[in-house]
C-alpha cells in the first residue's frame, strides 16, 4: 500500500461515515416526529383535565403560545 493510500483511505472513510451517519440520523428523527408529534392542543386539554381544571379555549391557546415562544 502506498503512503498516500494509507493517509487518504482513513480520511475518506471518516468523511463517508459522517455523511452517512448524518443522513440516517436525520431520517430517523423525521420519522420519529411523524409518529410521535409534539404537544398539541388536545394534549394540553387532557393534561389540564387530569389536573382537575376545566380548561377554557383561551387558557389552551395561552399555553400553546407560551410553548411556541419557549422554542
């Protein structure tokens, strides 16, 4: 094996692994978000009901707005 091959092969392998890893992790994350969507208004209503509160529409929208602002 030539010296340039001993240097180039690990670098190319590392770069290909990084690109492939990034692509696969991005695909997995998109699939996960599609299957398990973030909190929505129905989830907030259910949480407030479990806590013994009767949520009004205004309260639900305020909580959603505060969560969106926190992002």
